[in-house]
């Protein structure tokens, strides 16, 4: 996925995400595990909203994302907020930093976007490689329940002031992978009811708790807690988003 078109409308299409709550919960979890300050990586940072909030909370933030278009928006946000954030254009499976980190985060199912379990395992290993001993990694992932029961073979329509988006899903036979196609319709002119169309397509794959446990163990992590989204409540069978807090061994 190029994310070129998606970058233009990412914020409009994710305006239901309460970044303030997300940031507050992450900071609370990091403080619980002894990291209320330090060098932090925002992996798959997208347009940088969370990166800016974490920097304002006192962390020294590095943001990494595969999309230069997303990072261009992120850099503008950081500048507008007066925050000095280093943004790197990198594939998370090839993460290569200048030094080690105290903590890392990866939110909004970024790991689900990776094309295979092997790619997820490699991304986890790369994070582990650059974390200091006892460093903490907090990430979220879509659950199998969400892929099967919520995304499934459903279609969603988003109508904002900036774009009209049709989001179509197709659940594959493995009942883990969802193929997603996005069609964007943008006004071509203020004077005529003409729209330009652009499309993006990608897949997301979910994994069972047992699979995540094995992948994390192989990457050198110990699980500290698993939560139902950014609530710090226990995960349930109908949770749509699992939030993991893990520590490097």
C-alpha cells in the first residue's frame, strides 16, 4: 500500500480516535512500569498526532513510518506544536536506529498491516534489538473477533467535509485476513458537482493470543499485561482491540 491518497484524508477518517485518551493510557502504563520519561519510538506513527502528544508529555520522541506522505503531515504537526521530533521513513521490518530506546509504542493496528506472520516477527525482533534491557513496548492489535465479526465482509461509508470514502472488506477463508479496498471521492471543483476518484488497497491479518505469545517470546519479550483497548480493563472474547504491554528480557 502506498498510503499516498490515504495520507491526505487519514486524520478526517480517524477523527473518532480519542488520541488524548490513547496518550494518557500509554503514559499511565509506561509510568506503571517505571518509564515516565526517556527516549521513545512511535512505530508506524502515521500523521504524528500521538507523537506530538507523547512529546508534550515529556518523552523524547522518534517517529518512524513507511509513508513519506504521512511523515510530511507529521512534520508539519510537530513544527506547529513546537515539538522537536525526529521522523524517519522506515519499514518497521527494517528498523535501523542510531542508538537504543527506553520505550516504544505502535498503535492503531499498524502491526496488522504487515503481510505475514514472518514480517510481524521481524518487526518485533527489530524493536527488541533497539530497546534497552527492561525497555517497555506497548502496542495494539486488532483481534480475531474484530476481523470475523466487525470487519468481516462488511462495507462502511464515511462522508466528511473533505472526502467521501467507501471502505469495502473481504474476509478470507483463513478467517484471519481481511482484504480492504478504499475508494476516495474528492470534489474536483468548488463550482461544479464533479468528483475525482482515487483508490487504495491493502490487507490486515489478525492472530490469536497464543500466536502473539509465541512471537513475543521468540523476540525476547515478557508480557506484562494485555488489555481491552486503551481502557486498562482485561481483554475479553469480544474485545476488538488488544493492547499489549511487554518488557524486553
